[in-house]
C-alpha cells in the first residue's frame, strides 16, 4: 500500500475493469476495501467537477456483490445520493435486506430510497418479504359470501362486495418459482418476470461454464504480469 497502482481517478476517463477480490470468510482486511471505495467515489466526484464539468465521459458502474461483507463505507448514504449526477452508479447486491440494516443502522432506509430500481431474485428472510409485500401494494378482488339458514323454511343469502388483497402475500413470495423474479422501477408498477437465461447471451461462450478453458486464474495472471520478456529493444526501468 506504499504505492498507488490502481489509479482510481482514471476509471472515468476510459473503459476499465477493476476487480476487487476479498475473502468471504476472513474480514481482517475488509477495512482496506472500505477505504478504497471511499477514495474511489471522492476522487471520481472531484474529477467530474474539476475536469469534466460535472459528468464523467465514461460511466462508472460499481457492482457491489456481497455488499454486507465489504464492511462499512464511510458516508455511503450521502455518496449514493450524489454520485449518479456524475455518471457513477452502484448496484448493491445482498442476500437479505436485514444485512444492510445491520451495518448501516438507521441509514439503511436512506440507501434503499436512493436506489431507483430493485430486483428480487428470491429469498425467505422475513424483513425482506414483509417490506416487499407492502411495496407491491394491493389488488381489488370480488368477494362473494353465501349463507343458508336451516329451519322449517329454508332461506338463502348472497352477499357481494369488492375488497382489497395483497398483490403477493409473504407466503406467496416465499414459494415463488425459482425461475421468476420481481422487478421494481421508480415510476412504474412492479412486475413479475422470468429470469434471463444466461446460456442465450451472445457472450456466454466466453464463460467458464461454457468451456473450462475460459477460466481466469488471477494468481497465474499476476505471475505472468510480473515477468518481462527480454529482447534487444527492451529497456527495464524498474522491477
């Protein structure tokens, strides 16, 4: 960490892929990742304002998988509300919404409120199911009640009324088909959709699932990167 090899302030200048790989069992160095993200957002926002007039030329999308394991990003509830105007976006991926509240406490609702879209792929955590069911709202249904009185003279009754019912109750969401998902976009009614079949994507052939030869070994890549092939035109300035 004594030298800067990431050049975080250049991510919005050209198309770049930055992979941040951390242990999912040992959180000893998670604070380093939190510092990196904090610096990333601050540097890019400053560069967008000072160099590009408020918006980066290349959109920077942060795919924050296993967001709960990254650790607390300082002032993230404020950052997520301001970075999108600079052509920066963050996709927060969680196993359950309660994980967000466990880390960011009262600011968790602020973070969720600044996300224009929500994609639910399935789950059974009660807090998530309850909030999702309430967000989906209610639908109007027809309710028929029949009654019968048995005595010397039989009598029948029929009552008809309209009432409200949850669009999807918690138990219905729990047993939702694994091939389905629920997508909510700001300003649009939520809808139930089929999950995308990744095998139909045009770039699926480049994945390891398609061919084991496509596997990316990060350790082997680092070893190759550290080696320099010498020839008579090669000048080594530093190793």
